[in-house]
């Protein structure tokens, strides 16, 4: 573990890790999310010590966890980075790689954060952990905590896709299906969590989650043989995953392992583009909440909790935010599946929808990575329009095939 401190993204005040648990007491939960900052001089790492398919714990020296504390045995991270030359050619760019995180234990990117949250819960001596979630952080926390002694409480909108909700029950979590939005589930979870003294695995509030998530960026660097892409496209809800991509590359840059940070491009659903709205208004980045409407349930966030950090980091990277319609997301799901063999849930394919939309502005020399954050089996209802279940009697099959030819 590298020595670290916690710094408020808003006022810049620096805290010792045992001085604050979650957010800056001066700036509050919304503005004062914390960044983990390391003493980079103190961390000795070399490129050679990282390998392409190891799990997240290979980055232990740049994670805020104690030596010898609890580590999940499940294989979190070490997910594939696929090189797709034909797709790159069709998009008119030099290189396209796809970071596919649907292969994580509970099938989404969120496992990277839950793994760290559980480690921290043990280090800090909690016996109960909770989160509010659009669905994936929930199933991830439920899955990774199932084989531990931690009690787990999950707050999520009852409207979340049934596959994600089913994961919760199979993993034996205590489920609180909220009759309301994710934003409402989040607010009530914070109140109850404080009242009960449970450990909070809520996006943005818990500063350590982003450190787990940044391992995706570290893996892209390692798996690209240290040839850092020019652009990384990430789908955005609360803004923690996208912030983590900047932070991962930043850490490697500060450690002298890479010589540039990619432009980070945030892709939001048009019906839930709350972070983009704040970014486009410019600095100072202040929360400005909206009502949402999109099929991409995972990123249907109207009150993004990491909006300040996401905007600051994306700006520092030289990137920006774009938005795509639900129709663009749906066609991106099918096109990605057919061209790459990767079946993504709506929020997972949103990054590809964004790339398709603006690929022609990036230049023919552009090297691009997109992050596919969730497995398509998580939400099959979203793609039901592609499914044709018109029944055929066995003796009609030949006739049907004849007509098709
Ligand atoms: C599949 C998927 N993609 C992207 C995101 C966006 O992450 P964030 O809310 O940190 O912006 C989420 C968050 O739930 C997700 O589940
Ligand atoms: Zn502050």
C-alpha cells in the first residue's frame, strides 16, 4: 500500500485517512467528495511487475488498502482488452480497443469498487455494509460480500432490471426495493446508513471506490503494452467510473510509467445527461439536477453524486461529454454484438454509441479505447424489440426457411 491522504475536490483541504470517513465535513456530501492522493515518491513500481490478466490486487502498491487485510478470492479485474482492427477501419480511426468488463464475477465494472469497499469495511471493523444502486453496484456488492461475514443491505429502485434484482436474492442480501428513483433510493440509504452505523458503499461518498475502479485504466495501460490511447470513451451516470479513468492514468503518469493521459470522453444518455449539462455550463462546476428518462437504467441518474470530480477530471484530460439517444444506444448494442461478439447492457454499449457518433471528428490517426461496463444478460428486456418469438410448428420449419432464402 502506498501512503495516502484524502483531499477535498472542492476546497482542497487535505485530511489524514483516519480524520474523515467519507466526504469533506466543510463542503458536504455533494461538493466535497474526496480524492485519494499518494506520496508518489514513496511508491516504487516498474512496468515489468504488472501482467495482462492478473486481477486487481496486482496494483496493491497503488491502492489505499493495508497489507494482509481481507481480499476477495473472486477474480475481479484482469478483464480482456480486445483489439478490433476491422471496426477501427470502418470508423475511420487508427486503432480501436474494447475493454470488456462483463466478465467480472457479477458481470459488471462495479466489482472493482465493491472489492475495495469490502476490504475497507473489514479494515475499519464494520460488520454491515450497504449501498444504493441503479442495479450493478447492488449485485456486485451482494455477490462479493456473500462469502464474507458482512451483512449487506441494498437499496435500489424496484424498477431495476429483474436479472440484477435476482442476483441480490440469490446472493442472500437484504434487499430494500424502493418505490422511487435511484436518486431517491440513494438519499434514503444515506439517512438509514448513518442512523444504523453501517459502512457506506455509495458512489462518490466513499472515496475508496474510485481507487478500485481506476484499475480498469491501469489494465488498459498494461494490456496496450504501454501505448496509451488518445481517447477513452466511458458511459456516465454518477460520474465515478469516468473519474476513475482519469485517476488511473494520472497515477501511472505521476509514477513515471506512462507519458500521457488520454482525453477522457464521457457519454451520457440524452434523457439523463445531467453531468454533460454541468460540464457544458463551465466552471465553477455546480450540481444541477434533472429528471431522467432513458432505457439505459444503469446510467439513469438525475442527481449525479460525482459530478464535480467528473467535470474537473474530464476537463484536465482535455476531454468532454457527449450524449446519445436511446435509439442510438439500442442500435449500438446490436452492432457491437455483431461486429465484436460482445453483448453489452444498454449502459455498456453507450460508450460505443458515443464513439460511432463522433468517430469522424477524431482524425484518422486516433487510437481509441471504449469501455464496456456491463454484460448484456443483465437487461434483456431492453433489447426485446430484436427478439422474434413467433412460434413455428415443426412441420413448418422447411417452409419458413424456404421463404427466407
Ligand atoms: C454498466 C454501467 N455502466 C456505467 C455506469 C456509470 O458509472 P457511474 O455511475 O460511476 O458514472 C454504471 C453505474 O451504475 C453501470 O452500472
Ligand atoms: Zn472541502
